[in-house]
C-alpha cells in the first residue's frame, strides 16, 4: 500500500497520523545510539553516527580520558593526552603530592 503525504491546513506536507511515529523514530534512535556510544555500551553502532555525532563522541571520549587521568583512575590513557594536558596533569599530581606530604608531616608533628 502506498501512502502519500497529505497537506495540513497550513499547506505544509505531513505524514498521516498512522505513520507519524516514523518521523520521530529515527532521530531518537540516532540520539540513543549516540548516548550508548558515549556510555561505552555494547549497543553502540559507530557506523550509524553522523559526522557531527562522531566528532561529538570523540570530544566526549577525550574529555572523559582527561577526567580519568586527573582523578588517577585506571582507565586513564596517558598516550591520548595532548602535550599541554600531560603537563597540567603532571603539575597537578606534583602539587597534590606536596600537599599530602605537608599534611602527613603536620599530623606527625602534632600527634599526641
């Protein structure tokens, strides 16, 4: 059965109500796929990402890696950090270490 688009009262073309779900299904599926990819889920299908979604996913993955490294998590991949990111992380790690040493020293000195 062939269904032609019908004109609404404003003269625009729209799908019959029985097929309106088709216009909504694809974008939400694409959005769900992007969400699946961002979350690292098995349901992610990289081949279905638009160019802009692939760029968005790449940026999200890079940002997640920076966060993983900043927090000292095992999923950190130092090889994926840019030069400035690696330097900033090394400085932050050094400052954190100095602070922890000072805190430990103060606790040892003031321990009853």
